[in-house]
C-alpha cells in the first residue's frame, strides 16, 4: 500500500526485519536478542521509500496473536517466559472489559501484540513510524488477525509517543536488561 509522501507499507518476511531491529533497538547486543522464537508465526510489516529502488525497509513492526496480560505482578527474570503465547490465541479477559458474550458464553477477545517496532533514525520524526503503526493496526491487526485490542511492551522513554497514537498504559513498569518498559494497549 502506498501511504503517500513516497512511503509504502507491505508484509515482509521475518528475516527482512532483523537488520533494522538490531541496529535500532539493541545495537550493542548480539543479533540473537532481536530474534523471537515466534517470528515464524507472526506477520511482519515494513515501510519502504516508494520508487527509490531500495528493497530494505526503513521501518519494521511484527504482530502476533497473543493474550493480553492482566497485570505485571511477576516482574523480573521470568519476563521472557511470561511473554510467550499461552492458552491459544485469545486474550485473557479482564472482568467486564475485555470480553464479549455470545449466546450466554463468555468468549475472550482476540488480542494482537506488536513487537520489535523499529524505524531507521534517518526517517524518525517524519511520520513513517506513525504511518506504519496505523497500517499495522488497521490492515493487519483488525482485518487479517481479527483483533479487538492491540498491545505492546513500550520503553518508558517512548510512552508519550504511543499515548499520542491512542495507546494507554496498563500494569506496572518493569525492566528488560537495563531498560524500563510499560505495557500499553488500544481498543480496536
């Protein structure tokens, strides 16, 4: 899809996300830090400069059907274990807020988690990341995955950016390595 302004968005392979994930998110860590065991189960989207003849994405985001955590009560070393998908591909329902009812049964709402969202620093502040996030939410999370809520673990330093795009924090802050994070979500 061409977003105008010379930027287009398209579904890409997990392999096409790795270099940008590494250079932007964890440049001083081994590449293995940006690889996810569930990468093959996700949908990955890249932003590209239209007509530039460059086949390298300038921004990437990865989406997964993954339960919405109720809280962050167990901070610490078990973070990666808690972040793995569990109990199928439906969210853990919060009382009276994240459920839908069908014929008397309670059905958890599908939730979509986005991870490893990275934008080349040369293109930051130009709407590329905002456009990619909105495309990922509308086209992938809602249409392709049927999600009704989207969430992420955001670096606390970027919380304001996500708030301006309609996400709200939930749960306690926590650390991955020495970086502080907060969970954020948005109803779709």
